[in-house]
C-alpha cells in the first residue's frame, strides 16, 4: 500500500477516539467560509494546501496572470500579448492531490459557479436539447397570446 493510499482528499470520517480533541493532538481546522460552527479538530490529512505556484509574482511579460482568488477583476494584463512562449512560473501539484478520472460523467472543479461545472457529452447534449425545446415552446405560446389579442398572423 503506497503513501497515496493513506491520503484522504475529500472525505471526512469522524474519529472513533472518545478522548477530548485537546488530548488527541488533532489540528484545529476551519471548514467553509467562517463562523464558529466551521472550526473543529480534524485528523484528516488534506493535500490541497500543498498545491503551490512557484516563480516570480506579478507581470513577467508572459501575458495574462491571476492576481487573486479568481474572477475577471483579478486577471491582469489580459490584452498584453506574451513576449515569450515559456511561462515564468509553474503550478506545483503534489502527486497525492491528483485524482484520476474515468473521463466519463459530470464533474465540478473550483470553488463553485456555473463555469466550473463540466457535463459529459450526453448530458451537455440533453441540456442543449431541453434549452431549445423550452425556447420553441415559449415562442409558440407567445404566438398564441399574440393571436389572442389580434397581433398574430
């Protein structure tokens, strides 16, 4: 059994140890966006914090860069073309933080938001078909209302 097999990345299993947390030497961890209810001892070894960006910060002449937690307001030098094809920094992701995927099914990345939802091809097609159907039904209903009030054909 390798080191990676012992690392839990997303699942929290409560401790069966009945001793108070201060006797178990578990780190106090904050979950969520804040609030006292989100701070508790947690023995789970998280690897997310080991994902780091190495290299110089700020504009290095290699195009757009992120200067914050996300969002268009944190992307700087958006319209500056790169002066080199080699980036000045790199994202270092430790091996335990890499989760293999089957390549099938829907998945979600990031902190949330519609832009972070990725649908598999079948679901994406179904979603587009439903959108077109709603548009078609809505237009035919609108046409009926127009006709009812004498504006239709």
